[in-house]
C-alpha cells in the first residue's frame, strides 16, 4: 500500500513557485554537497594546525634480541701504584719487584634480550611565528570553503531563475502562438466560405492560398516553441536535482514589475563587500600575508623543550645496566639557529611578497570587471523597463486593431492581407513584450548574482 501510494504521489505533476524551486535546488544540488564536505575537510585541517600549540607526547617500546651477550673485552696491563709496588716488594723480602699486573678480562656487559619503554616529550617554545601563521592560514582556508559554498548557492539560484524565466517565456510564447493559430484557423474557415460562395469582393483564390500557407507556418512555429518549452522544462528539472522522469509545472505569479530604482554606486560598493569572487580574493590576500610571515620565520631560531622518562629491562642481572640505571629520565632543550642558507629564505620571502602584489593587481582587475558588469546589467534593466511600459500600451492597441480587423473582415469590409497583418502585429508585440520582461527579470537576477545577495 505504501509503495502504491508513493508511486501515485510521485507520478503526479509537481507544481511549485520560483522560491520553492530555488529551495528544492539548494537541497538537491550535488556541487553544494561537495562544497560542504570540502568545508568539513578544511575544518579538520584547521584542527590539525591547532595541534602544534600542544606538546607532542609519544610512548615507545623497543625490544631486541642479540646473537649473543655483549661481552666487554680488555687486553693489556695495569700499572701498579708506588704503594702497591712497595707492598709486593716488602712481602717478597725484596726478592721480587712487580710494577704491572695483567689486564686480560672478558666480562658480560649486557644480556641478549633487552626491552626499553620510554615516554618522550617535545614542546615547541619558539618558532619565529611559523606555527601561528600556519594556524591562521588553516583558519582562512575554512573561510574560503564557506565562500565556495555561498558561491555555489548563488550559482544555483541564478541558474534556477534563468531556467524558470526561460520556461515562463517559452510557455507564454506557446500560448500566444497557439491562440494565433486558433484565430488564423477561424480566418481560414471564413475565407474559405467567402471564396467558395463567391459573395466577397475582397477575397480571391490567392488570398485563400496565402492564408493556408500562413496557417501552416504558424503550425510549424507552434511545434518548434513546444519543443523548446519541453527542453527548458527538462533543464529546469535537472537544475533542481529532480529525477529525469519528473513531471513539473512551474507557477509564475505575474506581479506588477517595479522600476529598478537602484543607485549604481551603492550596488558597486555592496558588490565590493559581498561578491563571492572579490571576497575570495580578500581571503587569498590574507593567506598570502600569513605565508610571508611563515617564510620570515626561517630567519629566526627555533627552540623546543625535550624530555624523556624510560625503563629498561635486560636479561642479564648484572653488567652496566644495573638496578639504579634501569629507570632514568632527562630534561633539556634544543635550539636551531639559522646562520647562512645561501639567501634561500630571503628569496622565498621575496617570492611570497611578489605573489601578494600579483593578487592585489588581480583584485583591482576583478573589481573593475564586476563594476562594469553591474553597470551594464543595470543599464539593460532600465532600458528594458522602459520598453516594457511602451509595449504594454502597444499590446492593447494591437489587440484592439486585431479585433476591429476581424469584425471588419466578417462583413467583407477588410482585405485578407489586413487581417493577416493585424494577427502578426499583435503576436509580434506580445512576444516582444514577453522577451523584454524575461530579459528584465534576468538582468535583475544577474545583478543579485554579481552582488552576492538579493537586492531588495
């Protein structure tokens, strides 16, 4: 029952508004999901960088078995002290004078089996700012990942608007063409009656044939627009992340269009703050600054605190690893002081400075490009709005003209050419009006995308 109900529900055509389509697309967009995973990766890398602020403590156990015991061998003689020489001489009654004694010794120093467990500590005290710069770079990379998510979302929103408005345009054009075809079929039937009855002074056989050709052309246009409507609808469903066989029905509320009363300077200033590409360059410049600090750290010494606590077991009870040496500890520090590296560090610093300068130049070019695009789109919106107001009046005039011509043709007061011309003019004016509405809405969508947020 559940499968049956779900299949029936999903088989139905989905209706949605532009806002609902955008929300669905943002939830289903694969690129956004990938960007969110990239943010999680950047966050993990940031936590890795933070670990440099803590001491590194490692436990180590080493076990080994040697081929044989370590034997300490000594060959030679010991020189006796004058007191020992005098003692031996006294004991022998002066008969024997001994000044040396043999030193041929074979002593087990260490057994074959050794196990050592140790706890090691390493804590950086000073790195010349290298650690802090690496941490800051990781933090800025998180901002880059977040900016990428925002940029992908903006792209999704713009694509949905583009396909949604495209579908609305083609759907309205289809309705206009279909309506024109219906009226022309009526005119064709009326012309046929006039021609066959011979009661009209204006209708000739050539007029009838001309109208038949016109109807055929309009039928071709209707079929072409219907195919385009299907393609745009499929593109919209794909952009929303829906299944390939989903049936959708976008609902467009034709609210009254308002004039674009935007201040160009205000739009540009907002774009400098919120445009995703410019924001990305700002973050890249901050990362470049930290990279310079990281390379400069090569001029300064590095100091670290070290310590070790260990216990050693050996299979030989005696030897040099006596009871008091089985357990040991030590604490110390290590300092690495750079003296000369052939100017490598200096040149690496210079390289990062030049890269930063390059980023500044690219940022200036990007800002100019964004400002120019906003200016062009705003100009297109302003011109488009004027055309919309003009064509809105022209639509009414064209409709009235078409109705008058039809009524005049019904009483044989108008020639067929005038009727066809009035039909064409009305269809053209309506189509032109829809095109300017589409372009106007698309220009506003482009402005939103360039600025990085919806402009109220």
